[in-house]
């Protein structure tokens, strides 16, 4: 009992929050679809291997951490055999940028921190597919102890087929030690079980006194550390298959006799693919696009690794400032809401890759920036920039870094402006063969859904950044979609929503089309197309009034389908009206629907983890967490907002079903249905997206047809605007903590 009192006291002194979220899986190193490593929680953390995918059939990844204290070795991470004991997990804290795991290893409290930087406004840093793992330790008994630490990675990172052969090499310089691992036979732009079949794994640490390494069979490397507390700086040269005689790539450090670490022990792991994306611009033009960081580190991965390690302190500071700002905004809504945005962030950023194009001479073109999103967790996980998924995630991007909005939309817009795309409505995605982005001209029945999503996102991006270049350059395409909505959106036939609903006259789908028309009116006014602006606005108002006469039940809640008395819908598409400030939907509709949903959510037996999207499929009551948060952001009823947040939080903290926070799950029992680690969880940021300042929109008439350069846009959005305030608040909190601690100390020394 006294030991746990010391641990609690240590959390208080060092400012570590106590755990309030207990998910089934937590992000460890998650920066891209191919650097995506997740860990179990609780007792599983030090007794099971991390995974790359977070479903039941996930592939394991070799990543471990051992701590040797006074000659006894404790497993902190991974299922390493032969250790003396497993470190006892005492706390797990997940923030948007960090996962901090605390455990007790004998007389030591040890913190293992995984830092996945989010770098608003810096395309180079944001595109680097590297993460940090750092370790700090503190004696719990006040005595000095002999401490050594160890970690290794395996070739399991390099292929989904463990029978494939790998090769490796070692770099030892005065400033860095790193392992390089790759497949002997690489197949570019190919995946096996979601893992890349091309690319390079790096594992690195700064060189220094008492830093040792080894490249050898797993058992030999780990046993050497357990026996000696160090490694022999030797490399096996017997290149072989990933499994079953697992070669691992280890780095260890002897910290000596310490009471606490003076600086963190820092490893970095990265997985680079070059080129990263095979993008079809037009039927006659294919680009093999590298990640944006190549514009600074082309062919120089050593400098990349050295700079990344050297940036650890500053990267940590930036991450803490960002986390502090998000926490301040989120907890002003509810403490549980902070947990939701924290657990969702890695899922979104970890599904993306930020790329750069080249000019006709092969030089990098920093004005040609595209970001690609893999539909992780979806029915078809290799869909590229799936529009409904991107739409759900868009509030997060516009809150944290609005400058990424254009690179995400650009490939969709550019492809659909080409002659190869022949439909009057927007595409559902850019194909289903990630990382091969082939474009999609497939006919579909989601014309209202996807055209509405695209128009809403383009306008939302312009409002958040003040950059109207997408509106100007793609205006003919935007009006094509708006004209399609003019003819199809009020009375709906043969249309499918993103939820798979196909019934005619869907109330929720219809209002999305109406709001999108009003958004198009605003965009027409921005480019001084007054006739179009009037046409779209007049029609949107007319459609809304007709919609209102058809969509409401006698108690003023939204019906699922026109005329279907007693039915109901979550009505999450009302969010766009609040988000965009189009103000079509009057307050009586919002209030009436909120009253109904509040009663439904508080009294229904099927809503333990959130409300289903509607009442039409009562036999399969499925909650979609993203749309529950859209509804939470929309409602003027703060009690209902908090109820939505609380129910979704209950599922995010539910660990009876394995895997990361899923998108679709059983409303009553919480069992996972679909969308494990889906980037659509960016919708958790919907309430925060309403805090993003609206900027004056500027249109440059001389746009060349490529996405805006980072230098032309404001990169911070709500985050950049709040950094100074966040720092000030953080300093006030720190000062208060120091004051309280000193006062307690004085009282202890001079009791009353």
C-alpha cells in the first residue's frame, strides 16, 4: 500500500495525470500506414507483443523494452522470455501526441513515452515517418540502483509475409548509432496483410558512453543483455527470413548507479518508403510521389536520423504545448471529451502520407503537395481518400492544422476535373488499391452524399485558412456538383447514404444536400459569380422550407424518412450548418430535435455506447461514433452534448473487445463491428472545430492549378492562435503546483 502511495505522490509531483481512459489498445509508434504499432493495456503491456493492425487477426511486431535493475531484468514491453519479472503497470496516459506508460520495476518507477509528433505548419516534419520512444526512471526508495535499459526491433516490420528474407547493416558514428533493415526482394507499391513490401526500417539512438548494440538472433541478443547489462557491438551476417529464427536489432545503454535519470534515454524507430505513392494524375500521367521530407533529405537518411534525434527536446516541447492547448479547449467542454480527442488523433494522422511532386526537370515542387489517406479499418481498407471518411476526419485537420485541408482535397479535385472523370456527381474515392492511386470513375449511388461532402469541405477549408484558391481553380467542378444537387437533393430516389441507407426521401441525407447548396452560394459570392450565388441561395432556402414541412414529427424531432411517423434519425448532417455558419436551420428545429434525442438517449436500453444513426434498422442497432460526435457538436443542449460524449467515451474505454477505438459497434453491448483504428475518428474534434476562427477569404486569380504552397497559407488555425495562451496557462499551472508543494513542505517541517 505504501508503494502505491509513493507512486501516486510521484504522479502529483511530476505533473502526470492519473488514467481516466482504459482502451483495449493504445498507440505506440503511429505516424503512417506503414509505421503503425499499437500496444495492449494493463497486464498485457509487458507480456504480449505489439501489433501493426489492431484487429483480432493482427500481425505482431517485434518491439520490446527491458529494464535491468541491480542485476534483475524486468520486461516492460513485449513478451520476452527468460526475464526475472514483468514490470507492474500503474498508469497509462494518452494525449494527442504522446502515450506515457508508467510501471514499477523492483525499486524503480519507470516511464516509457511514445511520442508521435504532430507538427502544424511544418510539412517537412509532419511527413517524417519516425517516432520517439523514451525512458525515464526514478528510485522509489531513495537509494541509488544499478540500471541498464534495452530495446530491439525485429524484421516483422518489413513484411506481412514472415517467410521473406531480410538484410541489414549497421552505422556507428560519433553522433549516432542506427540499424538499417530491408527486404532482399522489394516489390514497390505492394502490400501483404497491410504491410509495405518495400521500404526501410531504421532503429537508432545517439551515440555516447555506455551505449552498445547487437544484430543477432533474438534469444542471443536478449540473453546477452540479461546476463551482462550490455551488448557486444557485434553483427550477425547470416541474412535470412524474418521468421522463425528471428534476427533482432538491439540498442542498449548502461545508466550506472542512479537515483533517477537526468535526461531521457531516447530511441527512434522509422519506416520509410520511397517513392511513397503511385498517383495517376490523368490517364496519361502517373507520378511516383515521395514524402514531403525528401525535399530536405533526399538520399540522406543519416542526416534525417541525426536531425530527428537532435530535435527530441524541442519536439517534446512542441508536443506538450500542442497537447496543452487541445486539453485546455477540450476540457472546457468536458474532461471525458479530452480523452476522446486524445485517443482519436493517432488514428487519423497514422492513416496519412504527405507527399510532394516534381517538375519536368525532376526538381521538387513545394507548391505541389498532396496528402493521401488510407481507409484503415474499413470494409475496403485500401480505399484512397474515401470521401465520407475524409469528411468525418476533416474537423480535426481544420482545428489542428487547416493547411492540410488543401493537400487532402487536391488529389480528389484534380482527378475529377480531368476528362477521365465523366459523372455529374462527386466520386466516392480515388480507387481501392492504396498506395496505388488510380482514380475512380466507377458509377455509384452516393451522388448526394459525396457531392455534399466535397462542397462542404472545400468551403470549410476556405473559412479556416482564408485561402480561396481551391474555390477559384475548381469552380467549374464545384458548380457541376451543385447543379447535380439542384436536381436531386430534396426528393431523394435511388440514393445511398454513407451509412448504407437506400430508402427514398431520407431526411438526414436531404439536409446535407440543402446545406451544401447554401455553401456553394457562399463560394460563388467569393469568386464574384453573383448570378450563381443568388441561384444557389434562393434554391437552398426554398428547399429548406419544403424540407422542414416534410421532415418533422409532431413533437418537432426529425423523422428518418419523410412521412414515416414515429421514426427518427440522429440528424448528424445538421452539423454542417452550424460548422459553416450557413444558418439555414432555425433554432426551433435544433431545439425540438435535441429534446427528443435527450429523452431517447437517457431512457433507451439500446444506447449504452451511443445512439444508432436512425430507427430504421432496429434489429441491428449499430452506433457510429463519428456521427454521434457530429450530433454532439450540433445540439444547443449541453446536457445532450455531454451525454453523447459520455456514451462514446464509455466505448473508447471499453476493453472487452480487442483492438483500437472502432468506428462502428453494437449500441448496447459495445462489440466491434467495423472501423478499428479508422481515421474517421477525427470526428471526435467536431465540437472543437466550431472554435476555429473564421478568416477573410482571399482568392488569387492567377492560380496555376496545383495545391497551395505551405508558404502561402496560415498553418496553425485555432492551434497557432492559442499557443501563447496555452504556454501562459501552463506556466500558471506549474507555478501553482510549485507553490502548493513548497507550502506542504513548510507545513511538514513546521507542523501547526
